[in-house]
């Protein structure tokens, strides 16, 4: 029995969309921020209250706040930073991306619970790529006609914006395709609203014949509080594999100390570090970028400080290639 409105949906309904309100909640002076507030015209502000609760009051440079607070720097145009850095705006079907041979990505929901200012899909034409239920039969036919595909990635937006019932029905359909072995979620929603980890969703995943991989998106150790750890325990010690991917962000996690702390904290709550992505060059996010030559000491520092299983793979995604590109700096 699926709940009509669960606690996570109630939290979602209280999401902050006004940057001035966000700063006021954090006891930060708003008088000098008009240029920053205007950047919401480029990309809306969305920040759930459980995520705000992890931020340090009075600190305009809080690493979690800087990820979601609109900035006047987003208006700056910089060569090489474009609206579609990964050339994703052409899909094989509405809401279906098939960039890699054995994996297909479904944009289950086009919205997110939080709008991260560095998002590589901040300009994506979601209205033309909505995967609604009417399209599901075409998706299943596509999967059946492509036997090289053995894994379905649920993304968006954020796939966990869909209700438990919606996800249960979709997973049941995917299970009918015999050559599909795994289902992978790419989600940030549990990080910003931990209550999204419901018993109903967990049971759906445990009952499925498909192996489940849950890839969370956490950039800083402060994002992992006791509330998130408590809810993650529903998924620990089950057949659900928990991985994390981060984005290397200037002024937020671009130091050896910060990334070591992140890897250690991830492992404490049962998540393995998976990827550090170098920033996709999306228009409006140039102020988060650091050039490769500036990152050599950070990559070498992680190798020196951490055991191998806690060192995430460094990678960049490049349009038109058949896989992500490993990044080894020297």
C-alpha cells in the first residue's frame, strides 16, 4: 500500500525558492545580494529545508550554501562554456538517452528537489524530453530490440521525484526485458530530503530480480548528517549497492583535506566513493571551474592519504565518446 502523501513530499512542498528567504533563514545579511538574486532568472532557486538545516548560520561561504545560492557570476560569459556541454539535447526517444553501448538512461522525472548551480543540465529542454507513462511501451520495445543493453539508468532531473507507485510500475516493466540485469539510480534527493528513503521504495528494490545500484551525489562531508545516516540504514546490509559521485567545485571541495574527509565520511555510512567528475563546462557555472594543472596536487594528495578503495575515479565526460574519460593528472 503506497502512501498518498509521505513525509518527503511534505518536505518537498516547503522547498525554498526565494534566495532572499534562504539567506534570511541562515541569518545572513541580504542587502548586498541584489545581483545574486537576479541570477534566479537564469536558473530557478530550489533548496529543501532539510538541506538548509545542514548549513552554518551566518556563513555566506558555507560550502553547501555556495552550491545552491544564485550568484551574479552566473551572468559572466566565458569561452568554452555552453548550454549543452555533453551534446545531449538529441535523444533516441523522448526522455531516453543511449550514449553508451550497454546502458540506456531514462529521464524518469524532469524536475529536481534541489537546483545545484553547476548542474550540467541547467539548460536542458526537459519539456521536449518528458518520459510519461504513454511513452513507456515504446521504451520497453526499444530495450527489447537492443540486446546489448544490460543496464537501465534512471536519471532526470531526479528519478526519485517520482512516487513509489510510479517507480514500482516502471521497474516491473523493465523486469520483463530478459537481458536487463541491473537498474541504477542517479539521485541527489535523499541527500537533501533523507525522508525520501521510504519503506515502500526499499521493498520494491529488494523484491526486484534486478540488481540495484544507488548512486548518490554528495560533494562535501557536511551533507552527511545523522538524519541521512539514519535513513541510509534502510539500504545498508541489503543487496542495494551504494555509490557516490562528486563534482570538483572551486571553493567548495577543491582541497585534499575536504575530499579525504568526504571519502571517510561516505564509508562510515556505507557508501563507496565512485567518481569525482571534473566540471562540465555549462554556461553559467564557470566560477566553479578549476583547470587540470591546478588539480595535480589534489589528485596526488588523495592517493597518498587514502586507501585505494576510498579513492574515487577521476573522470570527465566528453560529448560523442563511448565512455567517460579517465583523468590522470601529472
